[in-house]
């Protein structure tokens, strides 16, 4: 039985925008999604259309409202999360200057390397290297290669803040993504202006909205124009959101130091909260006050995970779709069944999951994927299992990196598309040797945005209380110790692959630029 009041949560992911209505017990009352396209114009490039985003937002919200009897007057708050470092150059008129540069766009690899070589103190967040996904490299590339668009730009927005602008008409930035991706540092006073000047972006400060808001702060009331298009009540409070993966750990119940949340989607993001600020090579962060005041967010991640499985299905499995349908299965269920029939280790196959570069621990945007150990004995089931295992090896590599730098992970929570596959989740548990807890709501980012809106609207006193009230666990995966030990050799082989192939991969990537 649902009870008012209600929250409207928005999650803008890589492939689609989702909207959902929640009650204050964390029950999803209604939800809908609407897709949009990614345009891969050249190797390493990835762009999306803001016009398609708005169409998706209107479509998803209206479909959500149409599927429930919840009166719009009982929706007390709206919050949105979105992919991080998906950047939109804007005019003050509200015009988007061309397509947005998606988070996975790594065209700025050379700029990222040059920025890292500057050695500026602002690089405390990324001691192993600057990621080409982040804002400064992308803006340096834009200034060098598209100076007219860069010069015409009045404001630079994140995807999350673009949604907030379209809902309210107010230009703001959220502290979550600017801390993690733009080198904002609260203890040092905020914007690293000297750093921007050092890397040739001395005029960037004039293109940043003046207000940086904390998670859950009021952006403004929902405008009449937006409310009319969306079918909502004008004046509904719009609360500041953040990056999808990081808002998502609130939706997993991660609010205390020692807990780690994994968002398993197109990419994987591992995030944890630390009591004190620290910085080490091989991880990103820690980011002070990026999610919750007084705590530091620590991050690691893989650029290509679910995207690799999607690539395999899209490229090699079109004819098998009919076979799966005939069996009453999805194509992924068919592939899971074939992978489950192969032994752990996939009979010697190793997959390096760096298809679109490496985020951590190497921070190498020029790295690329690899599959080795192939023999004529291998089937597509072997390959699909090896893809899943390679992704899981990447997670274990990151957990070992955390441990190496003295960060103790107590509990692991996982949400996202991979949780729909018991095989994949058991592989994660077996490879890592850790129990993995799964919340009831697999769409943790949506629930996280609902938690943000509930706190920002005054319905809950803080994020910890809201998470305890709204997050429910549904089960866990316990590792098989024998399989964990058997995976040790394959993990070592995975870890040895990148150093052996690094120069070859980087050379080939530069050749294709």
C-alpha cells in the first residue's frame, strides 16, 4: 500500500533516461524509460544530442505519470542524476552549442597526458594520470580544435545540471561532479584557478555558473513551461543531484565509511566513503564533501563492462536472437546458459576489459581491449564467460588496489544490469572472494535520486536516515572458496596483460587518432 507524499526521481544514463515515482518507504510506484542515441563519429569519440535528452525526459515522465493514479500535487520533490563528465557548452539563452561530449569520449587523450605532465597540486585526485573523460582535457581539446564553439560558450554544464536548468531555468553546477571531474576542492576554496591557467584554460572561470550547490540543495521551483511539457505541478521543488554512480550508492545504503558500492552498468563504478581525505596512485580521490558533508568519496572504475557484453551481443549474436526467442529466453539468458556450461577460467581464455581505455588503476585512455588464449576448442560460451570473468578480474584488481593503499572495505553492495544474471554475480563473488549484497531495487541511481529529493524536500532529516528507511536488501552472493583459489592464476595473467601490451595498444590508438 503506497502512501503520500511522493518523490519523482530521474536517472539519465548512457543509453536511456528513466523516471520513477517513489513513496517515502522506498517503494517504486511507477516507472518508465525512453532511449536516446550515442553517436560514435570517430574512434574514441562519443556524443549525444541534448534535444534527444529533452524528448526522452518528457517521454519518460509522461509515461510514468500515465501509469499511476498518484496526483501530481502529492509529488513534493524532484531530483535527477546523470552520467558524469557528459559536458554541454551552452549559451545564456538556453541554446546548446552542438552535441554534448559523452563521458566515454576520450578524444582528449593527448590533452590529458599534457595536463598530467604539468604536475600541478590540483592533480592530487589522480596521481596515476589524468583521465581523458574528465572536464579539463575535454575543454582543452575543444579550445584547441573547435575554438569557435569554445569561444561562443557562455556556460559549461554537466548533464545533471543541464536537466536542472531545463526544469528551473537556473544555471548551476553540482558539487558532486565538479569535485570528482572538474578538480573542485572545497578545503582549498573551490575552483583551482591557477591550475586552469597552467593548462591553458585561464578563461574557463568566466564560463562556469556562479553557484555550486551541494547534493539535495534547492535549485529552484519547477518552471511553468517545463511543468506544462512534463505534465507536472508548477513550483514543485527541484533538488540538486549528481553523478549517477555516486548518487547510486545512496540507493544501495552506502552512507558509512567502510562500505563500498558497485554500480554495474555500461561501465562499472566502485565508490566508498572515507572518514579522512587521502590520495594514492591507482584510485581517484578522495573527494571531500562530494556526496555527504564531512566525508570523502573514494572512487575506482572500469570504462567498459556492460558495454562489452552489449558489443558481443550486437556484433556476433544477431542470428541467435531467433534461437533465444524460440526457447522463451532473452539473448543474455541464452548466453548465460552457454557460459555456465564452461568451466571457471574459460579453458585458458583471458579478456582485458580496456575496450575504451582504462580508468583505474592505470588511467590510460589509449589502452584497448584484448582477448588471448584462443584455440579451436573454444565456443561462444567460452568467450562470453571469459568476457564476464575479465570484467570481474578488473573489479578484483581495483579492490586489491584499495587494499594496497590502506583503505579497508568492510561490505560490498552491487546494483545495476549485471545483478539480473545470477551467473555473472556469482563470478564476481568467486573472483573477488567477497560476499556481495544486492539491494531490492536494482536501479540504485533512481532510488538514490529519490533519497536526495526526500532529504532536500524536508521529508527526511539526512541521507543516512533516508537510506535506512528506503533501501531494502534482497539477497547476497557468497564466494566459493575453491573457485576463488582456482581463479588466482587467471587473475595474475589478467594483471600481466596490460604491461605486456601497453606500448602496442598505445601505438595503435595514436595511429587511429
